[in-house]
């Protein structure tokens, strides 16, 4: 009887993981709504056509690299290689910040080339790009805050806790925001080409 209860508990999803999956479903629907509205609005006669900033290619590489370092950080934590885990969490967070900086420089590039993202004289095309990528940047920065919190805890713990739930949740979220950017990057490139 006791073994059956224990087996049932192992099969249940952890509440933090369940909450994350619900949040990711909501975020996914939000970005689906954004991209659907982008497609509908694109048919307006005053839609401004412009190329994506070249720096978006670099930011895409950076976010893909951050997925690799996040995967390796989770693997290091589960192997109880805390020194490597700390390093990889730090690198992942730094890559998240670098992604944000590169995205921001892409916005500067667009402004310098006459594409206003917000305010007077802005066009819906630039505003959509600014809002969609801006909301994504906020999600990346949220992930960076979580990673930095995990890093600080890794250094401050007197009593070692080897529960992998936190790193698994953070890793899943991080790969999710990376996948969202890849989707958006491909979407913007395909929609612009058509």
C-alpha cells in the first residue's frame, strides 16, 4: 500500500511545474494573438515595409547559445558540480542581458533608419515590432532575474539543497522564451518576405 502511494506521488506533476506550464500556455496565446494581429494589420494601405536590423541575427545566435549554457547548467546541478553550475548560470544570465542589449541596439538601428517604433509619426509596422519584441525582452529579463536569484542562492546556502525542481522550472522557462524568440524571428522574416 505504501509503495502505491509513493508511486502515485512521483507521477504527479510538481505544483511549480504545473503553474509554469499554465503560464507558458498563456504567454504562447498572447504571442499568437500579437502575430495574428500583425498579419491582419499588415494589409493596411499605410503599412511601412522595412528590413529587420542585422543585429537581430546576432541576438538570435546569443539566445540559442544561452539555451545551450542553460542545459549545461541544469546538467551540472544534477551532477552536483556546483562550481560549474554557478559559472553556467552566470553565463546564461549574462547572455540574456546581452540579448536584451542587442535587441535594444536593433531598436536604435531602426530609429536611425527612419522607423519610429512609438509616439507621433510612428507606423503600425514599427509599433507592432516594438511591442512584440519589447514584451519578449521583458520575459527574457524576468528569466535573468530568476537566474541571478538562483546564482545568489547557490553561493549563500549553508545547507546544501539538491532538489532539482527550481533548476528544472527555470530551465524549462528559459528554453521556452528562447523558442518564442526563434518563432518571432522566423515569423518576421517569413512575413516580410511574402
